[in-house]
C-alpha cells in the first residue's frame, strides 16, 4: 500500500458497535464530523450489534474479518472506532486487520492537541495525552521482545525499556500537574479581582458546535474564533458585557464545548478551564435547536456539569440557530420555560448568526442580574469595557 502524503487526509473506515445504549449513533454522523475535524477522511462506515464487548477483539473475530475486507475494498489506511478500546483490544485488532486502529478517545485528544492555543490549554491537553499514553505502553513498545536471561529467567531489554518509559511518563505527568497548579493559581487571582469589583459572572456552556463562540462574539462584539465544526475553540475567553437595562457590566466567559463520551482524563485535565463554569453566577446553556438530537446533547452537558460540580449553578437556556429551524418547528414565542431534569428553566430562542432574539436575551439577562444584585451596588458602566479582556488573562 502506498503511503498517504502528510498533507492529505487519511482515508478512514468508521466502526460503531451498538450495545443497546440509547445514545448509539447508528449513522456514525458525529464520529464522521469528529474524524473530519481531526484531519481524517471517512470513506466507509460499518455498524454491528453485540450484547457485550469481546475481551480480545472488541467486535469478535468474524466481524474483525469483515472490517479487514471492507478496509481493503475501500482503500482505508486507518480504522476508527466510535467507542473506547482497551490497550489489548487495540493491539489485537491492529494485528488482525493489519492497519492502525484508533478509538474515539484518542481522536478527541488529537483534536484538542491541534486546537489548543493558550499556555493553559496546551498544558491541559499534554496532561490528558500523557495519562492516555501511560495505559498504552503495552503496544507502544511491542517491537521490544522479552529475552531469556543468562540464567534462564524471563526479562531483558524490553521489560527494562517499558519500565523506563513508564517512569519518564510518570515524571512528565507530575511536572505538567505542577505547572497547571500555577496556572490555576493565576486564574484564582483573576477571579478574586473580579469579585472585588462586584462582577456578576456568566459562563457559556453547551454541546460542541452549538454556536457558543458565535453567540459570544455577537453579545460582546469580540472576534473569538468560530467555525461550523466540532471543538472549533478550546481556550476560555472572558470579556465584559454591558447590560443597559441593568445599568451595569457582567463578566461573560466562553468555555470549551462538551461532547458525548468525553474522555474522563480530559474532564480531569480541564478542571482549571471548566472552573469558570463551576464558579459562575449563571450558566448560559447554549443548545443547537436545529439538531433533532438536542435532548440527548443537553443530557450530556448536564452529565459533565455534574462531574465538575456545576450542576447547582442556575441556568438560562439559549436555543440557538433559530434561523435554521423548519417552519413547522418554529416556536410560538421566543421566550418561555423548558423542563430540565424535572425543573422549569427559563428559555430564550435566538439566532446568534442573524441576531434574531438577541435583544430579548439581553433583556432576560438584565432581569436576572437585577434580581441577583440590588440596585444599591451598581457597577460603573463604561462602554469602553465592552470588549476589554481582563488584565492578566492568559495568552
């Protein structure tokens, strides 16, 4: 097989296994979008059903043979699974199929590595990748065979190299965690400065590609990167938003998007960034109203919020992409309530792209801020602060 030029997306076979879980993506649509975001080119898709993963090959030997035939037929250079594989399953599949085999977890890590721009974001991705790699030593050093020693005992260079590599990765994880502690300390200093200013803190959260960054830009007239792709932005950006009806400014932060089966290592590694959500006074939960699977996406966001300890922070639901809704799905009114986990939550319909409904959203935010903070403690309204980044924000 000829090698694929480095500047060309690798043709990839997508594989998904239905274990009877409600969120299974039968069309592998989201995995395809993730693959494209990660620089891969999906050329074929295969799904199958199983009661439980096969311990050795995840899909069983018969289905592994089918994957191998389909990959050869379409000229795939890589196989990508929609579920997380164990190191042994990954190694066994590569030997059986004869192609590189990766899973959803590694793909998300690679996308994060490509997109992280700030010092903090790069450190967080580095930590998550190191933690992932530490479990894959069994395959990374498969070229080193264990040799018989001079007195007949098992051991040799392979075993020694694995131990050395494990120690090196352990030390790298420790160093990265120490550097992240310093970054977190800087973030806490910035938060204390905002608290002294009596600032109301709002964080944008939501499923990836729901339009958070587009809404952020529309509200504060910023130029944060926004694109119609998964994980377009990873680094937290904070700006001042002036609410005329409330007569004060608030702090608005755009955070990383969530996704189904977000690797637990990433949730842990991004604690410093996601802390913006845990310490917010209000969460703007942005939802892609045009996506038919938005209830499942909202459930995933709620799940991650619970993992990071932000489930008790008040929310305002922002159903975005109103302009993309079909006529029969258009709401009767732009502001109402939506039952979230059995509790009625205020909801506003907007189109961040066209600006429709943004005035109503600002009005809803003003009402919340006026209720939370009495008029006796006004914050000076300086229009020049509307797009100003906080002093000391990380690059």
